[in-house]
């Protein structure tokens, strides 16, 4: 029998393919055609895109941005199974983008309708979160976490080391199910 764990799961770039939506915004603003799959495993984000991205970042504050982010492949099936077997909380640092609060609740209701509202945590600083496992794409969230830290592979964290990196939801299933 699998021991029931408290698992803390981030939304952006873990459950939701926010990097793809950001790239779409970037590509439409600059007439480029960057593809997420070609950026993974490279430092192109840090070397060529990051500085210009800051100029179009205002799009993340626009109504509808977070509501229309695609779901990460495999996320629905694996999160469903994790939710059935463990104590799962969805934790997002959503307060940085005020429109995202309502949109993320609506997004979760559409794609993950089984997640109870009491299992959704929207905060600004995840250092207050406790659990056995955290799945996140940012070191700032994993750094102070006391449990097992799974770094979800993303275009902005390719140079980051020192964490157990997972490249997709299938790898998470292998580790936690």
C-alpha cells in the first residue's frame, strides 16, 4: 500500500502550459516563432528572450490570459490519480496577477473539476506551505520547502541544478504512484 502523502502542486508551468502562452504572446509581439519544445534543454530563454519578454509581460495582467492557458500533457490523468491516493493541494502564487485568481479557479473547475475549493491555495509566498512533496518550476518556491522537491522542467529553469528534475507528468507518476 502506498503511504498517503500531502502533495503540493503548482499550476503555472506544471499543470498549466503557461510557458506556451507566454511564448505565444512573445511571438505575436515580436514576429518570431519560438517553440517551447526547441527551447527545453537550451539556455536560449536566458540568452535571447528574457530581456525582450519583460517588455510584453504586461499581457499576463490582461483579462483572459490565465483562463486560456492549455493543460500540460498528462496532467489531468496523473493529478486525478494522485488526488485519489494522496492529500493533494494546488498551490499557486496567483496574487501577483489579480485577474488570475478568478481565472485560475475557473480553469481548475474546467479541467480538474474533482479538486475541491478547499484544496486550492492562492498566495504570494509559498514558503508558508508545508507538505511531503512539492512539484514546482521555480527555485524560489522549492528552496525553503522541507519535503521532497520535484523541479518541473520549464524553459526558464534549464540552468537550475540541485533539485530532482521531472520532465513531464509520466515521470511524476513513476515517482509518486
